C-alpha cells in the first residue's frame, strides 16, 4: 500500500509543480462603465516555456457582456518563463449594479487539458442620472424652427407612372399617324432639296454643256426617282427606264441628255430637263397622296 501511494505521489509531482508555476490574472481596465460603453478586460498568464496555453476566442460566451474586439500581444519569454496577455474589449448591457467576469485559460496536456481561472473581476454600472426630480421643469421656447420639407417619393412615383402610362397610350393610339406625318415631312424636305439641286445643275448644263454636267443631271434624277419609287433606277439604262415606267417620253428626254455625253449635242437639253423635272414632281405628288390616304385610314 505504501508503495502504491508513493507511486501516485511521484506521478502527481509534475502536474502539481506545473500548476504551481502557472499564474493567471484578469481585471477590467476601469472599475465602472456606462451602459453599452466600451471597456477593456486584460487577461494575463505566466507559465513555463514548455507549456502550451490557449486563451478564449470569439466563440466564448462572455455573458452578461458582449465582445467587441480582441487584441493579442506577442509572447515574452525570459529564463524559460513565458508571459502572454490579451485585451478583450467588451460592452455591458446589463442593468445589474455590478457585472462579474472571469475568463478561463486552457493548458493543453497530452490527453486532456487543464483550465485555469483568475479571480472574478467586477465592473460596476455607471448611471448617467444621479437622481430624477419629482417635478419636471420645462424650458420655455417659443421660437419656431423651420422644418425641411422632404419629397414625397410615393406621390412623385405615382405622377411619373401616370405620365408614362399616358404617353404609352398616346403612342399606341397615334403612333401610326405620327409616323405617317413625319414620312410626309421627310418627303417634302427631300423634294425641296432635289428641286433646288436640279435647278442649279440644269442651269449649269444650259450655260456650258459638258459631259460632266450632263452626267451629273442624269445621276441626280435617277437617284431621286430611285428613292421615291424604291425601284433600281440607277441600274437601268435610258431605254429600260422608259419601258419599266411605261413612258416613252422619259426615254426621249434621257436620250437627249445622253447625246450630250456621247455625241456632244445640247440643243434639246433644256426641254428634256424640264420634262424630267415634271416626271419627278408627278411621282412626288403621287407619293404624298398615298401617304395622306394611309394617314387618314389609320
């Protein structure tokens, strides 16, 4: 029996000596704090260099306090003795006059761990009001402060939605008419530009007949006729144009201008250009009449 007790004693000596060498201390950096105020709690541990200690992390339950931040410091070792310290920044939301806290420090052993606790640290609740008077005294103030008028976004949203709905309805009802109106205006503008250029080019052709001037006049007329009839007039010859448009006079007029290009004759150029202008005007008027009928039918 004595040998057994002696064996147990020798086995416990390392643990007892190690426990005696580990020192844990914890305290608040101030003795009192207001409700919700940030307070620092310092946790220190002094232990042999061969030991391994772990401080609590954010998963620990700090009730009745709430953890805000944890600040750790580098370990300091001297003469095989290590010192560790951590500051836990906490807030107290308890209405109790005093709150108490003690944080464990875990010593890792081979098959288990040993928990070391410092003494409980007390944090008193600091009240903002020392006392409440029995009768409240109101301060007189008859100066009115201007109030900023905030925008009522709901009403603005309803108004904008109504405007968009109205515009959508108007577009649905009058979109075709508006398109026909702009088509008519576009044709008028195109005709005015063509007529102005035609008068300029035919005047140059009459004053000084040349192959370049004659070619410019024919190209201008073909381009306008192609745009208004949607036919490939530029690709057709003079005879093909007269045949496709079922108008032999067009062929004669174009041929009169072609003679300037190929034969140098210019005697009938003015008569031919006048007729071609009338043909273009006739096609323009037909297009305008068609657009008006389409707009009236919408």
